[in-house]
């Protein structure tokens, strides 16, 4: 998500690491776009629970695994063109 990208940028700055430009797909933004509730709110924790994905929130390895599963599922269900709408340049 954009929040994670912000943390990566901040950590690179603190550690004096030059961050090269890259593209990313904001899967959280994709989840929000698919949300049917009136607040259009969605998060990885809820998605993982609904799809029986083992996930311990805020544990980096667990967040990474759950995000990979989310990406794979979105790709399978909606296709590459859908995900391209959520591609951003950093």
C-alpha cells in the first residue's frame, strides 16, 4: 500500500540508502475498489481471515505472505488488466 511505500522511503532515507525508482501495484487500493460496504474500507487482515490465509498482522514475513496470496488471488479472479489500474510509480 501507499503507507508501506512511505515507510520504505523513510527507512531508506534514515539508513542513507538510495532508492531507485520502481513500480508497484497497490493491492490495498484494489481491495478498497472491490469493497461493497458503504465506507469502502478493506484491509489485509480481514481479507486473510475471509480467505483462510494464515496471517499475523504487523509481522513483516506474515504480511508479505498474505499480500502475495492476495495478489495471486486477485490476478486469478480479475486478471492482469484489473491490477494494472492500481500500478503506481515510486
